[in-house]
């Protein structure tokens, strides 16, 4: 999505990273007779690219202009620190002459500025802003009309030479003047851009008391943004913004996905209701950087009504595809949210729109035990051409949804991903007998549902979902061609529920060289859940009068809430007599492991295992201790036993504690 302002960075990416004046955080502390300021940036590739100004004063009415060409003035200012990494000034003298110092750390993207406490005081009001440094002239770099390799563009000479202002708390106005989805504060910059256009940043300050006691971190509710430090590292220099994008999905060179944000500091948007106990992950579509969880109806239906925080990962860019590094970014956003909000992770649901819908299908299949179910708006997973060729065929992984429920929401007038794609997805779920819901809106385009901002069908679907941590039946299909251990061990898809350690026999084949495990335990004392079709319905739309439509969207078409609703509903399994046994079928797997405790099994009584394999396999039974085995060669491996199956066949194996 385009930004609000006009300033653009110089084109020399190796020096400026298209992001060199983006303040990440500012810290202030008293240390003996000094006061230290640490200013950290998202990107700092060279020490002298960036300048920061920090204005200090008593908050009075008298105004002071910042020196060295910043182009701004602030009220109640008595002193201005200007630091550019390789030097600094206190008002109009070198900082060393004032008894201070400046240091730069390009590895941590930080300036550290020290000044005598007697100059700063123990209590003051601070303003701060950053821009680019003109080393040749010793001034803030002037923003001209046209950019070059060494000069920023988009300016007119009449506005401050400032790219980013600190201490901003008023970026919560997220809907544009016509209340349209596409006129929103996508980059949390609308208020800042307006302030800089006016040449007035008076409202952006913080009052600092160095002797004050520490206060607890504010517990935010409502809609806001979080920044976290990610382990993701993409393409040297591993930071900054690349406007053209770095190609993602290395397994598929033809992929259209790109990463734009390369640095360790990543973001996600979050909506926090007053009361919550769960999390719903919402993946944005291609070309936009947010799902849109600022929408009041979405907050009402999916957040407040369900008691769910809503998280909306940036995932490295506007068209990242949610695989490889971007997939890890989603998982790390979830980790950060769980650290700050007490949620029950057994209720976590994955959802997404368009590209995010594709990501939902894919991540739900490859991380089945992380999510209780999935909701897909205008996505695709199995169709001739587009989704099969570009998205690593997530449609071929539908069997992995055995213990999930899916909600498929699609518009009949979808011009980007036609409705037949949703039909393919529903047909796969129907053929497998898995539970799902499909809502088809015949008058709605690709993202037309945003204009109604009604999510009650999805809310009702999500509310009862829970992860079955130890299901009776596990089906999991994987391909080592997709694994990315060089990025993170979390991108090795070799486990699901109580199955782990999966290895295919010939991982050098194409990404269609699947290995599949299909296993059922009789040790849990219950039967497998099933599903049954429910009677399809047609609705004119609960929110509108009959035949009432709204004329919005890129094409100006009429969007109507009328829809059909069909699918299969879950039928919980009944209690059955427990048996100390399990069965499994292995296809193209040379190794697999099973967690006996989670399967409700024990070798304190005879354990009966039936294994069907299409070739040589090593099957590890975890947590057996010392056992005797009949029906197969076995090797003791610590507290586990490895069953050595030499060829294709059906093996009846008995284990008992020795």
C-alpha cells in the first residue's frame, strides 16, 4: 500500500537501505553525573547516514528553532542535541566541548549520547526526530524534489527535513475521510505526515523524570501495533527496506512473492478486547500490509464476541507469500503475542484473505497441531494452474486437515481468484469427509466483504474450536523439498501431534516426493470424530433488508450480503473400550516415531502394533524403556525402541516390558 507522505530515500540501497532515518526506540537513563540517551534505528548501514535531534526544555511557551537545517522548532526548548553518529553538537558547540560524547554501533543500529547531568537536569520535556545527514555541509540533508543515489526526494524546500518523529501516540485514526477500507492509515503515519506537512510537531513529546520510580508497562487494549526482535535474516545487509523486494519461496523460482522488510525489528498489528482468552491470527492479502483489524465490525465479531485477541503479522512485506522467512515471521509474531497476552493456545485459529488465504491453507496443513481450525476469505489451495503451480500445491495436503475444521468464504464475482477455486476446496473436504463450512456470496467481488464489515458467520464458526492435542487418528503428508532447516528448525515439517521424526526415503526427488503417515491409536478410549452434511441454506443477509446492496469497491459494483451456506459439521467420537494397540500405514517414509504416552499406550501390558509400509522403514516407539519384541528386529535406543522393517509389507509386532 502507498504511504501517506511524499519523502523518499536516496536510491543507494547499500548505504541508506531506503530506511536510514526510522527511529525504533529511545532510552534515557541517569548514570552518575551523566545522562545517557540511546537512540536505536531500524536501519543503520553506515554511521554517518543518519541524524537525530533531541530537544530538551521545560515545556514552556517560548519556541526554539533546531540548528543545522532541521527546519523545525519546538516550544519550551532550551537545548537541542544534534547527533549524526560520527559527531554531535550541544546547541551550537561540539558535544565534547560541553563535556559530552557520542558513540555509534552499526551492529545494534544505535547512537549513544552522553551529557553532563548538570546541563540536562533531572526533569525535562523531550522532543526527538530523525533525518539524513549531509556530511559535506555538516547539516541535516535537504529534501529536494527529485531523489538521486545520494539525495532524498519528494520535498519542496518548505517543510522540515525530517523523516520520522518519536513519541507519537496519536496514530489510531485508521479510517480515511470516506470511511473506505482502502483509505486507511496503513503504515501508522497519517498523523505524523499531517504534522510535518504543517511544520509543527508540538504534540509529540515525552516528559522525563530521571528520579521517578519505574512504572509497569502499560497494558494496552484496543487496536495498536507491536514491534519485536525477529531471528529472521534475509539477504545481506540483513536490514533495511528493499523497494523491489527479495525473491521469496526459494523452492519455486517462478514465485511472485517478495520480501521487502529485511531487518530484525518486525511488526504486527493487534486488537485486544477488554476480556480475552484466545488468539486469532489474520494473514493479509497481497499488495496490502494489513488484514484490516481496525474495522469496527471485525473487532466486534471476531474480537469482542469471541474473547479473542486478533494479530495481524506484516510478515516481511506486502506480498511475501507466508512461506520460508515470511512463515517464520508469522510464527514469531504468535510467540511475541503469547508472551504479552495470556491466551489459551489450544484455541488459536489461523485465518487469511487472498494471499493470506493461501497462507492459511498451507500453514494449517504443515503445522496442524498449532491451530484449532482455519478461516479462508477469497483464497485458493487446489485449482488448475495458479494455486497448484505457484503455491507449492497446498491443495495436495488436504489430508492433513483431518483434525481441523475449515470455513471457506468466497465471492461469486471474484475477479482474481474465481469462485470455482473455492468449489475445488470444498469438494476436497467433502471427498475426505472432513468438517467444513462454505459461504458463497454471489454478488461479492474479491474483497467485497470488507465493505459490509460483518463477520458473524465466521465468529460463530470459530467460537467452539479447540485443538485436539492427542487425536485418535493422525494423517500427515510432507515433503523434505519444502523444509528450510537453514532458516529455522521450525520450518522442518516432520511432526504432527504424537507423530515425529518423519523422513522420506528419497528426498532428492521433486516437491511431489511426499511421505505420508496415517496412524490410529486405540489407547485413548474413544472413537474418531466424524462429520455429517447439514442442510444448505440461502440467506438474503442478516444485516440488510431484502435485496439491499452497497455500491463500493474498485469496480463500483453492487455488493450484496445474500449468500448460500453449506458444508459438513463435526460429529464427536463416542467412548469405546480402550485397547493397548495402534495401527499405521507409512508411504515413502524411511523413518517415523510415535509418542506412546500421548497415544494412551503402555508396555506394562502387551502392546500390539500393526505397521504397513511400502519399503524399508525404521519405526521408533518413544518412551518404552527396556522391552522384548516379537514380530520384527528391534534395537534399543536409550529409553526408546527402534523397529527395523527391512522391506514392504504388513508387520504384526508385540512389545512388552522386559
